[in-house]
C-alpha cells in the first residue's frame, strides 16, 4: 500500500524507452491508470507519479520495475514518462512491497 506522501502509480512500458530517461506515456496501461485518476495526458504534464511495470526480479520473485518522475510533452517523441535522477530500479529497492 502506498504512503500518503507517495505519488499515484501509473503503469509504464520498460520496452518503450525513447530517451536516456524517458518512456512513451501513450501505452494503454498508462492511459487507463490516468483515466482512473480522472486525468488526461495533457492534464498530467508536470505532475509527479511513480511509474511501475510488474515483473519478476533476478531471483524469480514478484517485483516491479519502478521509478518516480513526471510526464512531459517532448517535441520529438510526444508524451513521455521521465525518470528522476535515480532512474529505473526494482520497486523492492525503493522500499516498496513488490509488484503492484
């Protein structure tokens, strides 16, 4: 369960990397999660989110790829989820409880 201070979680696609730290934010899972929050991509620009992609870690245990960051409207690629300086890590390494 997320802490009160934690940003809302959105799905991201690890395979949709467009820049060093940016992932396309137009995949169905991201759009669906935004809709659940009552937001469009346009409304989400500049807001902080936690981005997750459920997976299994190197030990085969349920975990998720994870980063915190913002959504930007990139001139070249369109809407991207951009990771903070920490980058993409396992959610369990961020103090999370594994896959969402």
